[in-house]
C-alpha cells in the first residue's frame, strides 16, 4: 500500500512478480502507472499467502517499470498526464 498526499494505491505480487495494481479507481497497468506517479508519501508492505488474479501481463517487473516510465516521459513531452 502506497499513500501519498493526493492519492493512494496498491501493487499486488505473486512470488515476487507484479500481477496487478490499483489506484484512483484504475486497475492493472493503468493502476500501476498511477502508483508510479505517487512521488511522496509512505508505503506499507503486507505479506500474503494469497495468490492474486493476474491482470498485468508483463514479461518481467523490469519491463513493466521501464515501459511505465517511458509512457510517463512521453506523456510529459506531449504536455499531458
């Protein structure tokens, strides 16, 4: 759980792999993007034996993070968020 001044979000992992996220009503990759946009605040890690549904189909966490950051950069260059 990440909590910032204006928004909060959650990222779900199965065996270390990011499989879902939610923030500001968005889920999956859109939710993950909103989580990445949180620039200050606090986080809490909650371990769970639960297996979460897979809504993010990225080859790896690294690919997901880099693709998300690229999208944010492109959006900033275009003048939108």
